[in-house]
C-alpha cells in the first residue's frame, strides 16, 4: 500500500504526524507530489525527511526556488517565504555540505511520474507544476476533457490544498461525500490528495491518501498546529497570516 502526500510547505509538525500515521496504517512506500518548501518555518528539516522517497516531484514552490525569477508570479507572502527559504539553504552558511545536498535533492525532482496507467503530478497533466484543478472546474467541461485526455486511468495531484475526486463524467466528490473511501472503477479518475502542511478545506488537520491499487482512502491527521504557528510568528520574514490560516485550515 502506498501513501501519497503533497504540499508539505515546510511544516515539520504536520509532516512528522503524517509519517507516523502512514506507518501505523501499514504503508510501505511514499510518493510526494511536491511543495516541500514555502510558507512554513522548517524547510531544511522537511527536505531532509523527504530524501529517499520512492517518488518525489517538483512543485511550483521548488520551481520558484530553483529558477528564482519564477517567484515573481507569487503573491507577496509567498514570494517572501521563498526568498527566506533561499537564505536558509545558502551554501555559504555554516551547514554548507548539508545545504549542497539539499540543493542536489531539489534539483533532482521530477516534474511528473508515470507508473503503468497511473500518473502523478503536482498540478495537472496539462501543466504538471503550475495549473490548478478546482472543484468548480466541473463547470468547465472543456478544461476537464482536455485534462482527462491525458489520463490513461488514474491521476494523483495536489497544488490546490483541497482534497477530492473528479471523474471523467464531470462529477466532483469531496472526501466526506465518499465517507473518506473511494473505490476506483474503469472510468478515468483524478484524485487530489490534499495538503499535509497547509490545508485549505476548512479542516486544519493534515491530509493525505492511502492507495492499495483499487481504493483511495483519505486520511485526516491531527498535529501540533499551534507549535508550527508559533514558529512562523517568530520569523520576521514570514507573514503572520501564514500562521493564522493554519489554525483555520484555509
């Protein structure tokens, strides 16, 4: 059974809680769909935990970190967090060797991964890094059709921080609507695994999914969110709003 996670966003407390939960659930492999960094206070520790994952993808925050000019597309809060993260990973700092290894890891990240008829991306099959797939896109059938044209059977994605299931017949289902368990059928399906480190579905718990080949299980995990929020507030370069939104899951 695989655990599939996304959007850790340098939230060490949430990341550790999810890793502990997936172990208790019997997951034997872990795939991350990107955004290890950005927004949160512990980018180095989160990168270090991710080394050795079966699959690790590049999210838009890693892309901004690696290409620098791309962060100009971010809002001010996101851009400042990327600039601060770049400072933390500076190879001229005292932890030079460790930071060089972290840059090597970031530079090795795939933009997408395919295994048989399953596709893994951060954004969408059309734009694996940057495009968002929203619940409201069921009202944009031309967008969904072009996305499903690039899916053989199943696609896992992240990026929006909102978990859910889309099917090729233009249906969107929340985790609650499927009782947190979705049994896959022959129709093409896209699953957003939600966010470990910055949920935006009104539930502040960390979210990820388990996948056994025929069923997707959405997991909600409590973590020490107040600890993460306190860390963010203590860093002048990170906007306090980034802490407040964690407490509200938005």
